[in-house]
C-alpha cells in the first residue's frame, strides 16, 4: 500500500465520487401544456384553407371522443392508432410546419419553471434528456430551444417522401420509456441512482421508478396520491 502514489489514489477516489448524471424530462404536461392531439390539430389546420377549417374540426371532433376512450384503455394503442392520421402527409412540409408550430404555438406553452429547472441542472453539469411519446420532429424545436443533450422520441416510417402513419418502433410509453432510459444510461455511463426524472402522469411511473430522484410535475389526483405515498418531490408548474 505504501508504494501507491497518494495523489493518484486521491484522484481515483474523486472520479468514483462524482458519477455522470442526467435529468430525464417527459415533455407533454411536464415541460409544457399540450398533447399529441393538439399538435396534430394545429398542423392539420395550418394546411386547410381558412373557410374550411371549422368544417374539418367539426368532422374531427367525434374522433377525439374515440381517442379519449382508447387512451384510457391503452395509451400505447392510442399512440399507434392516432399517428396514422399522418399517413400520406409530405415529410418535408410537415417538418417545416413543426418549426412554425413551435414559434407560434408551443414556445408560449413551455412552463417557465421548467426552463429554470433545466438551467439549474445544466449548471450542475447534469445532462438533459427529453423522453417522450411525441414524434421526434415535433420535439426537436423544443430540444433546440432548451439546448438539451439528447432526445428519446419515436419516429414515423417514411416512404417516397411521405409518412406511412406507422411508427418505426413501439410507442415510447410506460415501460418503453424506462427501457429507453436504461439503454441511454448504459451507453453514456450514466448513474441512474444519482439521476433525475420528471413526469406528470401514471404512464411516466416506470420512468420515475428507474432513477434515484423522481420528481412529479402537475399530477392529477391519483398520481398525486402515489407521489405523496412514495415521498417523491412534487412541483406545480404554471
């Protein structure tokens, strides 16, 4: 033991004492107030002549009732079915439209407290990762605005410059979020025990349970009860 260099020994202990950490943020309902339904309605309305927008919306309303019921039965199935609305939409046009949507619609809906929390983690050297069931091209402008490190989001299949309406992977919902986080942590040597996760609903539960510092944001009644029983940190962001 006496042959060991004290300075090297101290440096080695120092590296072990400061593991790499990440803060994993759900997007819809956590970073901002919106849903995948709102995103689609905004973009679809932007493509329709003004005089026809109300007629289209009236025709779409019955579908919303169906989607609400399906979401209660299975959020995974709801995502798979809902994203078929993008079938035959032009990829380049929709991706360009998503940037316009961020400036006109999404940026004002980002919770100021969320921005402050992201900044606080950055100052502490924590990586910021968005983990969401929303489509990648919708989330990317949000990620750019917040200058996050990574985005874990589903993608739509493309064919001849159009979306097919089918996802390239399973929807990033529930346990799939936890799997994505574990994979990311393994690839980037992140300590999940020292990391954070922010979510607003029951579907975020597996994601919150796989880190050492779960944080609940704007929970509903049932999820609030779970957070209180678990002793988790909780925030109300407006």
